[in-house]
């Protein structure tokens, strides 16, 4: 079955950097778009970024553009999120999700369990 | 404020029905498919509905959804205590070229 496992969450000071990872298994990793979605404590879901299987199509939410970088290593079935210039408002659980594109619509059909990032001095 | 507007909470007794609305615009729901996610407290979200009204395998037919113009609706019938969760609508925003979620609706079984 599809499995996505995030790691790398930690406590980091404002202005600091952190790299999140997501290990995928149970599917042909390179065939799928993947996304990062976050959830601040007590708040709703916020889409952050997606990347296609070839790294040709990448997109970011305005709130993280220029500070966060999504990438992947298909040989290692891994997705990454490099987060720089972190702010208190970046504090959230970060989820890795498989983004299914069927030619006319897209949706997130599998999610990891999330990893907590806390930005605080 | 979310691009997609949902009521903060809805509630009903066991066995009853709840309806959750998701209001968008011509550039979001009006021109794209809608998906719905269920998030039981303390767990990751789970896909409930995709392509406006289709259920993944394993999702009971007590969950149904529809879309009309710039709004979407999720209906849960035969409400069970296990349905207590937050529910989110989601779609693509053609104007901003980003994915957008609703603010979420908490379902309480009285």
C-alpha cells in the first residue's frame, strides 16, 4: 500500500533553516506529483508547494515563495522541502501528500502522518 | 481568510444528516473540480471525495457531494460518532495558479 513518511521537523529559531524529507513507498514514485501541505496549531490546511515527477513543474504558495524550495530524488523515493528564513508563522505540522492528476482534475489521495516544525526563539 | 468559505461547525444527532457548504468563485469552484478531506483530531487528513462527487474505495456511501456553479456541498447521512472530525473542501484556483483549501468545518455528533 502507499506509504508516505515525513521526517526532519524540529525546533528552530526565527531566521533559521530546516530541511524536511518524505520517504515514499508502495507506488512508482517518479510517476506522481507530490505536495507539501501544512497545518498551523489549531488552524486549517494550507497548501505549500507541489512538484511533478520530472521536476519540470514546480509551484509555491505566495506565503513561502522565495524562502522554501521543493525537490525530489526519485532514485531514493524521497521528497524534500528546504525551508529558509523561517518565521514564527511557519510553525505547523507539515504533511507530504501524493497529488493525483488524472488529466482533468487533481486531488491528494494519500498523506503522510506529518512532521512538526516549531519556529521560536 | 480562506479563498473557499465553509461554516466553522455543524452538528446533528446520531443517525441524522449534516450538510457542509463550500463557497468559492468563478476562478476556483466555478471552473475546477472539488475534493473533500476528513481529518479526525490528531490524525492526518484523508481523501473523502474527489472529482466533485466520486468516492475512493472504502468510503461509505453515507458520504456524498455535489457541485453547482461556484459552490460545493458535502452531505453525511446516518451520522455516526466516528464521523466527528474536521472536513475540508479543496480545489484549484485558476487565477492564482495555486491549490486552495476551505477553512474547515468541525462536525459534532450530539
